[in-house]
């Protein structure tokens, strides 16, 4: 046993009281928790080693809050012999609790969850000597702890940290000092009193440094956000002339300001929210598309209706969240911040929605920054829309000037000349599919259009005046350009085919389509290629033509132009053939004309083909408006291709027109010093192969569907198959002619082609006869075998 040493005892007593106040200024100050003024508390250490604390504070000099928190956690874990330690920082403004670290590792995603003042007031108690947390923790605190630990059931000590230098004057929080954190220690081997005093004593000296560092980081974050806000506003006003670029900048800036992974934007109109984001991750090279959602659905619609920012920490727990978005994108949505976009008049312009904050969840500072940014977005959108309208007006004027260069004004004398025509327009088989419409001369086509409408009884049924009808179609005829193929001849042939189908198949009488749909079909067929420019959509975009500036969508650009020209003619004085309809039928008919003209675009047709095949061959329902639309769109496409299912002479002539238009476009590309694709280069194109591909890939599926739904049209499919067979057998003939110096379209115009085709048709006919005889012989042989087998059986 060590002998008693009075000197050592004196030294030990001196060390215990080294931090006590000197005798001349010593005074006992009672600790009163419910006072308004901050009273000093004795600095005596009860359980901590002063030397260890001094050494700790000497090295407590990290440059970030994470480094400081790491030192605190390590110290507490060692002193209290705990398995894990973490600090729940109390955010007074947002009333949230935030956890950055678990012992010595930084959490991949910060845990930020609600922690109200009421909750803090309810769990922090004064036990007569110390501030402690009640043993029955509030569910909010338990939820934060489980979120951090990922498990539950571990014994833990929760210790409140109060900072007297940040005394809150709020009378609702009746405690001495301001609570700044809750320290959670798991599985401590030390007794609860030791853990409590050790934690509070270390924070007595390090809390100010930690809080100042955190506030400095918040100031730095605020500075960065202000810089991003200014940069985002600058980029908005820089792209105000281009709505598509402006939308992308809004999405990118919103994502950068909130440090989110995804962003989508909704623009508002009176009836719908427009989703203009193709992808949830908007990149500079990503395009845009428009998707409509109902005004009373989804989180964005709720924000638009309430006009308030919606912060959702857990998306899957919110009743308005639609999981279909995650299923479509394959990305799980964790949290969402949805905020309204308003203009300078406080009118709602749209809604922006950012999701999946990279580090934690969205907090009150994110809400404040997007609220400031949304005003700039709204002003930018309104000015961009005004700029777009002005630009559209300028483009319309330029287009009108271009049209007036070569368009002829239709006068009443022209109308009277058609109306008083004494010629009897009675051509045999005019209402048959096989009729060759190009045999009618151009001046008489308007008379035949009048006859079609009269024959279908549309003049009486829809109250169409003959003068109005004549003026409308004279104007349509004059607006068609003199292209080799897509000219008035083609428009007239398309309209005639629709007329034949309406009459021969009794589509309206048998209720395949409604009477109004029949009228829209006929008008759309005559006008579907009006003012066609003879080039492709990509060409219009690369040349930056007026149409490319006018139409923001890259799809159906030429079809949209034809639709606009049709509607413009309908709005001209004396040309409104729909004036006899009531308002409801008028609006329905205009929408039908719009959909049917756009359906002739190849991109739309290929999208609809699968559904058309399904409903026309399996379960067509005439009471279903969607089924009728698919059928009408298929009729429009068939009418557009009808010239290729007639006899060989007509097919050859129409093919020449079509190829000549393609090759003219190829020549335009060469003038721009661009290499055209092989199919439109008159020097390299293989004509038979081109026409075979066109017939098999475009024409054949359409008429195969039709021949299934309407067996009366099977003859057209047979004609198409015969024409395809002829083109296939002409491949060698074209190669032979090229060796003789005759190239491309010259072969189609050569005299020897017709005689060669006659030989081919005779060969095909003989082959069919031989195949039929062979099949009949095989059938007789099988019948004989069956008869002989039956005789043996009877014996």
C-alpha cells in the first residue's frame, strides 16, 4: 500500500480547485432556469479531466464543421465508451434537425427531418441540477435516430446542449439558454450521470467554435447561392429570344441552385399543365417534348392550385406522388421540392419541380432561394412568349409575301365561270377506285369536286353554298405549288379516292364513321399537301427557313404548314364552307381536319400503324371515337397512296413524278454543297429498288389492313402486288440500260420499257396459270388417294 504523502494530497486538492474562482471574487450563483437574463454558471468540472480538455481544445482547430464534429464524436466515444455518437443539430429557423456524421464517418446523405420548437420544449427538462432529456423521447427525435442508425433497440443517451451566448428571447421556450444540439450516444458503458456531465462539459468550451464554423459555412453557402442566382438570372435573360433554350436554362439553374439530381418544368395554360421536359435529367443536348397532364392531378398540379411551395422529404409517403414516373424512368424519387413560377403581376406562369437532393433533403434555405429565382423565371417566360408572338407575326408577314408572289387572287368571275359551266361532267366509272383522275384536265377539276359533294349530299346536309364551295376549292387549287408530284393533281386524286370509299363502302351509312368525320375526311384529303415545298423537315431546319422559325416542333413541319394554309383559306371572305355548322360541330370538324392532315405525315403514320392494324383486323368498334380516328387516319394514308395501286400505266407515270420531285430535292442539296442521300441522288439512285422498298414498306401494310377490313378492296392489293413484281423484274433491265448509256428517269420515259413490261406481264400471267394448274392437279391427286383409300376400307 502506498504510504500517505501530504504533499501529493495538497497538489491533488490544488488541481481540483485550479478552475475555481479566486476567493476575492468568489460568489455563489444559483442556477435558475426560468429567468429572462443569462446568469453565469460555475465553471467547476465535475467529471472531466481538465488536462484532457485543455489538450483537446488545443487541437480543436479544424477548418470545417465536419472536422470539428469528428473530434467531438471521437472524444465522447472514448470518454463514455460508446459504440456510436452523433449530433442532431437544431435548426431554429426551419424547425428541423440535421445530422451530418455518425461517429467518425460522414453520412452519404444528410438526415434532415422536422424537429419543432414544441418538441424541443417538451423533451428538455430541468432536474434541479442539470438540463436533461426526458426518458420518453418525442416521436420526431426517435424518427431521426432510427434514420441515422438504420436500426432500433440500441440503448442510447440523448443529451441536450444549450448555448447561453445565443439566448433565445422567445417566451414560448422557457429554458435557460438556447438549445443548439442533441447529442446521442449509443451503448455507453459509463453511468448516465457521467455521460451527461462529460458531454455538457466538453460542449461548454467547444460549442461556440463549432457554431461559429457552421454559421461561416452557411454564409459561404449563401454567397454561392447568390452567385448562382445571379448567374442563372443572367442566363435566363440571355436566352429570352428562344423559348426552348429558356426552358432548359430554367431547369438547369433550378437544379444547380438546389443541388438536385432531376428537374422538370410545367407551363400553364387555362386548361392544362404542359410538361415540356423530355427527360428528368435536362442536359444541353437533350430535346424537349410536350405532354399534357390534367389540372387536378399530381404534385405539380397541387402546387399550381394552391400557389405555395411544396417540400416533400419522402416522396413515397406523400399521397399525391405518382409512382408511374419512377417506373418509366427507372430512377427512385426520394424527395421533392415543387414551387410555383409567377410573373411581375403575381399571375401563375408555371410550376418547377426538383427532386433527389444530392446531400440530404430540401430545407428552408432551398425554399427561399427558389422563391427568389421563380420571379425571374416568370418574368423571363412572359417576355419570351411576347417575343415569340412578335416573331410569329413577322414570319406570317414574310410567308404571306412569299405566297402573294405566285398565288392568284380568285375573283367572282372565276366562280361564276365554274358555276355556269354547261359541260356535262359525266365520265363513266368516275366513282370507281380504278378511275384515273389525272385524265381530267385542270380547269374541270373544280366542277368534279362540286359533283362529289353533291353526290354525297353534303351540300344539303351541312348547308354548304355552292358559291362558297367553288371559291374555296379554286383558292385551294391556286395555292398548290407546281411540284412534279405534290401538286393539285395529287390533291384531287386523294380527295377522289376518299369520295369513292365513302360512297362504295357506305362508311357513313354503315356507321364506320360519323357524317361530320366524312366531311372532314373529304376536305382534309383535298388539302393535305397544299403549298407543299417539295423538301424534307430536316432540310427546312438546316436552311433556317421561315417555316423552321415559325414551327418550334421538328415533327410534321410541312403537314402543319399545309394545315395552317387550309385554315387560312377557310378564314378568307367567301371561303368558309363550314359556316352552316353550329359552334360545336364547327369546332369538332376543325379538330378533325387538323388531326387528319397531320396523320398523313410519315412519322405520325408509322406511330399509328400498329394500333390501326389491331383495331381494324380484330375488334373495330364504331362507337369508340379512338377507333374511328385510327380508321380515318388509315383512310387518309390509303388515299394519299392510291395512285400506286392502280394499273401499271398510271403507276409508272406517278412514279416518275414522285422520283422527279425527290431528285429535284437532291439537286437542291448539291447546290448547298451537301452530299444527298443515295435515294434522292439522280445519278446514284436505283429506281426499281427504291420503288419496291416504298411499295413493300409503306403501301403494302396499309392496303393489307384495308383488304382485311373491307374484302371489296382486295383488288387494289392484287394490283399493288403485281406492280411490285414488275419492278422487281425490271432491276436487270435498268442495269442493262445503264450500260447502254440510258440512266435513271430516262429509262422510265424510254419506248422500250413498255414493250419489255408487256413481256414481263405475260410471263407473270403464264407463271400464275401454271401454278394454278399445278395446284389443281395436286388437289385432284389427293382426292383420288382419298377415294382409293375409302374403297379399300369398304372392302
